[in-house]
C-alpha cells in the first residue's frame, strides 16, 4: 500500500509539471484586457525562471496597465521539481513595472524576496500574498485543482486559471459553474494543447515533440481555462433552429428531462429541462440558459435523479427496449 501511495504521488507530481506555452496565455488574455487595468496580479504556482505567465505579465505590464505583479515559486521539500532550479530557497518576486523607461522588464527592476516555507499556495505566507492580489492567473497543479479553486473562492478572488475539463464534474467545482460563480474561458473549446515538460519527465506519449535546445513538449487533451472574469463572447446567443417533438427527443427513464445528443440539436421551443453534452459549457451563455445540474453520480442524485437500471443515479434512456446512459450530460433550461 505504501508503494502504491508512493507511485500515485510520483504520478501526480509528474502530471503537475506541465508548463504553459506563451501563445496559449496570449490567446486567452487578449479577451480580458480592460479588466486588468490598475490590478495586482498573482501567479502563485510559477517559478519565474520557467513560467510563461510571469513572462507574459512582465512583458505586457504597461500594455495592461497593471499595478503590480507577484509570482511565487514552489520549491518541493524533497525532490527538485524545477528543471532549472538552482536555488534551495523558495522565493517570491514583485514587479512594479518598467523603471528605466526602456520598456524591457529587467532583473534589476524586480524585487526577489525569500519565503519562509516551500511556497505552497496554501501556506500562511502565500495566503497573505493572495490577499493582496486582485486577479490570480496561472496553471495550478492538476492534482490540487479542487483545493486550489476552493481557496480562490474562499478569498473571493478573481481568477483565470488552466485546468482539465474533467474538473467540471467534481463536486467542489460543478456547483460554482451552476451558480454562475465560474465558467469556461474563451480560447480553448476542443482538442488538445501543447505543454513543455521538464528534463526529468519520462514519457512514451506519441505527441512528444522536440523544440529548439532540446526542449520537449507533449499534447494534453481536455484542457480548458476556468474563470470568473467576464468576456464579450460569453454573451453571444447560441442560434437554435430545431423544434421539439416527443418522437425525436426521448425523456430520461429516471428524471423529467429530455435527452439531446448534440448542441446544435437543442430545440428552440422546449421550456422544460434538457440533458445536453457537457461541451455546451464552451458556448454557454448565462443570459440564454440556466444550469440545473449534472447528470451523473452524487451530483445527479442531489437534484432528484432516481436510480436507473444499474442502480445508479446516472441519467438513463430506453431505446427499443435497450437501456443506455448517454455519456456526460449537464441539465439546463432555457431562460
Ligand atoms: C501545471 S504546472 C504549471 C506551472 C506554471 N504555472 C505554468 O503554467 O507553466 C503547476 C506548478 O505548480 C507547482 N506546484 C505543485 N504543488 C504546488 C503547491 N502546493 N503550491 C504551489 N505550487 C505548486 C508545480 O511545481 C508546478 O510547477
């Protein structure tokens, strides 16, 4: 059991070390420019030596009109997680913008200060830095996503962070989507994204690519931005053209809602609850729909989905006498 635990920890540590590419940060951040003016930004899972979040915010400090940038660097107590980490000390960095007028962020313009602990985002000293921030922007460790989001919500922070689409079904995350306290970002709606991996990371991924200076990249599927910052495209209405008929739209066996297999098939004239594929969240307009719940497991049970033919609270339909559970559904209703 101890060995299994070690293996799991090692696997999680591995999955936590994916470095975001600058182009992905640029593509998302351009939708929020006015919201950053006069704000203090915190990147709290970011070694400034390798983080493109740090790079993006220093390079765009004046363009965004930031007040301050703070980055904390996590230093693991036992193993060196940073490929380029040449210091035993966890540090944080403050950047207040260009001082000498050459519009280039330089080391002399940055204040590097020691941390007492290892820079864990949950530590008291990192929480003190969190309190100073208006907006938190990073790609946090995948294995700690639940705790990471919970902390942002507890301290009522604005945030723009990267995570896996799988997180939407977490019982700690889905209620935030449902209550309109968090939504998916603007620039990534499908496919995968390439992340840089550290030197020590062994991989058999067919997507492995070597870049300049032997830097290595792998593609990770199901990546999304999660945010509570508003953006214009979020209010674009989804154009619906299909009409409801009881023949075409089957009602679930264990919940009073119809099943819709494709986003483009959402009927424009149905006022009841509809179970739709989770990728609706990529184009979800809060003015058009409300989220009622998630169609699987404990979350489904909590909104009254009854046990199905397998004895589980997963949405189920019966077609020609055959019982099936449509994959990944969220329940919505037109507003
Ligand atoms: C997915 S990586 C992303 C790194 C960087 N934000 C980026 O996007 O390139 C997550 C980072 O969080 C760091 N980390 C892991 N556990 C942490 C913790 N408890 N507190 C702060 N950072 C942590 C990892 O070492 C890793 O560098």
